[in-house]
């Protein structure tokens, strides 16, 4: 995804990225969930970058 492992753990902690907990602390991601998350993240970045600078 192009981000650090620490960033992914932060997103999980903040419940910002869809994930599954397996056997306690193990974290798993469904490919479809990651693809939709990644697509929505790109849209947010594109929106912010399209805003005019004051």
C-alpha cells in the first residue's frame, strides 16, 4: 500500500481500516476491503490536492 507497518497498525487501532482479528492479536485483511479502502484514500488525497491554496 506504500505506507509503513506502523501506519497500518495505527489505522487498525483507530478503526480507520477494515480488518479482522484472528486468535487474539493477529490481524488479517480481506483483499476486497483493502482495495476499497485504498480507492477511498486516493479520492480523499485527490480532493485535498485539488483545493486552491489560500
